[in-house]
C-alpha cells in the first residue's frame, strides 16, 4: 500500500459520502423506504451513521494495537436497537450526525500509517478480519445499497 493508494481509498469514501448526501436533495426525510420495518430515509442515514461509528472504533483500536467489535452481535438486534436510538433525534440531527461520523471514519483512515493498511484488523461485526481496503470497499457497497433504496423510494 502506498500513499497514493491510501489517497484513492479516502477519495472513494468521500465520493460515496457526497453521493449519499446528493441522494437527499429534494427528498422528504420521512419518506418510507422499508414499509415493513417503518424505516424512513432518515433511518437509513442513521443506520449508515451508526455503522460508520462502529467501523471507526475498529480502526482506532487497530491503530493502537487493540481490537474492537460490537459485543455479542446479532446484526438484526443491533440494527433494531440502533433504529430505536435514532428515534430520539430530529431528522436534521440525524443528517448532521451522519456527516460527522463519516468525517470521523475518513479521519481514522487518514491518520492510520500506510504500513498498517495491509495488516488484518478485526471488523466491528466481530466474525471477520481483513485489511483496510476491503473494509472501505464493504462500507462503500453498504452506502450504494442504501443509497439505491433511497433513490428508488423517492422515485428519482
């Protein structure tokens, strides 16, 4: 991994972030995205924020030769608890939190020494290890999946 490779990863993550924010333009944040679960656009962005926060915790732990994963993760239960947590915030606060957690995620990668990029770290979901590149690609795929849901729900 070179400094140029690191810069490409940071750009990829930043571009995905901007695409997510662009998908919000003209969209009602209370628009249902998952009617079966009551998730609205705002909840999708809260979900992205929560996972950015968890990934950042894993990267920061890794940077000090430690590990972090969500204790006893059952993904469905974790996402449901996070959904409930997000209900305490206004839609504007949710979007602002998303912006902050993505910047934190980007900064955690930017601050990581290039020589650690090829080493395996524990991903926050706890049952997988891999390098930073693979983790960033997972998170960008996660962005794309949810961004497409928002775009589809908004009829864009």
